[in-house]
């Protein structure tokens, strides 16, 4: 069934986070009313500042593991985009039980409440981490899962819960396997991806650090393309029960990415420093996006070179704002 979302209420869990906040904006721009459920452990109210005065936006501070908060957030909702999760691979190794509780238990909590509330479409933000290391590249959705981390395992279990609810006729669930998502509102904390690490070091005129030989590849996909695929998954008919890759379809080595950053920042003299490879680092990753093209009409539009400039512009403005606030408050 095709879901017409205009004027309808959609719940976005983790809607104040990096990807979730972009999804919220896209839905509001399409005429939806949106409920955000976020515990603000990593999400930020400032990510939604454009719409904080919009009567169509409701923000509930709460956790997906809290049934009461989930039920309040689901009142009147026709669809759910489930972005809330423990997303850090290093943190999942440090605390696998907590990762499982949020990513599996929280998803199951949300599925149960959503099916009872009569929600029609449930889009689950999964991850390419379910694949682990694969021999066949690019990776198709029917590749055997091989998660190498508690995070990857939790996402695979979350998918299975979604598909079980669909098979039981309780909800139209769709699982999207996001690859390496980047763009404005990425955070620069200790678990930040390689792009933010590059940006931070180059801003300080320090050479980028590459772990291993730099020939390992990733599929970097801009958040605008991820949002496009996510909204399409909310609306398209005939896709319930499907698992779909969301990537750029392009394999980029870390060495290539480093050169793009060096050129974009005008600092080609800052040659990378190579450190020993990190244990468990996947060697090759690239999405086969043929299924997304066929079922969603998905076509990534943001080239990596343009996307990196976009990210650097956001990073620079964030640093300037932080510095101006520090000076305004008398901090030095």
C-alpha cells in the first residue's frame, strides 16, 4: 500500500540526532506533522532549531525502552521511522548488554506498541555492519550476514524482529541498511568517523592519521541521499518485508578520501601519518544499490567531493559559533 503522508503524523525516534533530525526536516517540508522521541544522550535540540516554533513538531524527551514514553509518542501516528540506537561500534564492545537492550529491546518495545496503535508503516534504520567482511563486492542484500561487533549483531536482531512482525501481519516493516553516512550535524566525539577526525586534524594543521595502509574501502553516502531513501521507504507500495541497502554504490579507499580532504582544505602538504591497523577493521565495503533503485526509485545525488566540502563548511561554522559563544561568555 502507498502511504500518503501529507497532513499525517509520523514518529521519528532519535529525531534530534544526526540522521534523525534531517529526516524530521524532510517530513515537515512535505507537510507532515512529526513527533520526535529522543533521550538526548547524543541528540541535540539545536539540530531542530529551524522548526522549534512550528506547531506541527512535537518533541518528547524519552527513551525507546520506556513503554510509557513510546505510547505517548505514538498517539495518532500513521508511520514510524526508527533511528534511535546505540550507534557506536567501540561502545558496543565496551557495553554489549546495553547495546542489546537499546537496539533490540527498544526496537521490540516500539514494534509492539506501534502495532497495537495501528501504525501502518515502520521503517527501521539498520546498518551495513550486519554484513561484516564479505568476499563478494559490491554487497547485495542477500549476502550472508557476518556481523563482527555487538552493534552489528544488535542491528541484525532488530531487523529480524521487524520482519517477524511483518510476517505475522502486524505491521508493514521495511529495513534500510545504511552504509557510511556523513554530512552536516555529524558529531566530533571520541567515536566520530574518519571524516570528522580528518576535519579536526586538518583544521589544526595536523596531518591526518590513517590506520593500516589506507587501501581499505568504504561506501560513503551523504545524509541527504539517506533521507531521500528513508522517506521513499515510508511512502512506496510493495516494499513491506524488504531489506534494502542505502549507499552511494561507490567504493572509496581511505587514501582517496584523505586526498579529497587535503584538496578541499588546501593543505596538500600535510601528508597522512600511518598507524598500525585497528583490530577487526573491515577491509572492503561497498553497497550494491540495484534493489533500492528498483523498489524505491532511489538514486544517490551527492558526489563525495561535493559532500566533503559541504561537511567542511558545516564543521567550520560550528567551530566559529563555539568560539564566538566562548568569547561572549568571557571564556578564553
